[in-house]
C-alpha cells in the first residue's frame, strides 16, 4: 500500500495515540512533554488543519498547522513512528502542510524544535527553513530553536 496523507480531527483516536507517542518522545529527549498549549479547535479548518500519514493501513505520521496571525501558520506535532522512520515520510507530511497552508492563504509558516531533535533540525533546514525570532511558549527558553519559511505565492493562489 502507498503512503497516504489525510486530514483528521485532532480528537481522532488514532491522532491522540500518535500525539501520546510524540509526547513520550519529548519525555525521552527533553525530560518532559511539550508544554505549549494546544487546543483541538486550533487545527479545525479553515484556521488550521491536522494530517495523518497512513502506511500499509496504519497511521504512522502526524503534523498540523494552526493560525498564528493573518499571514502566518505554526506547524505543530510533526511526528513519525519509530518503525516508519527513514523513508521520507516526514518530508512528505511537511510538504503537504506547507501546500495546504499556502492554499488557505498563509504566506509563511513557523515552528519551533530543539537541539535534542537533530533529525527534525536537518529536515527543516533541508526544506528551506531559516532561523526565526522566538515566539510562543518557548520564546524565553535558551535552547529552543525557531524556524520560518516563506510559502510560494503561486501555491496560495
């Protein structure tokens, strides 16, 4: 079966299973879960979107975007289950998040991560993300990393 990316509600049981898994990953890497507030409504269209990547009939990847301001969306909860890593799935989810945010009229996406996720840092930098000003819950955290990417105007059109 091919890898399929589909929109789902943030409250979907499979989404919540994967969100729990990403929080466990943060616990292992950082010593605690992501403390940034997330409301399921943040990812409800048209102000947001949450995606699940399904491989061989099993949900294995997630990512969503939510409105920050009129022209900017924030990417949250990017995750690929350990058994499905190193296949380019995160790159596919990220590309679909960017495409869908541009289609919804956003001109820029932002995100934050940390140095304990070198795979994520490499993915974002390879995808054209550049350092950004701190924002949100981790704005004052000395090790937090912030990135942004301008979205192609033609993709928004």
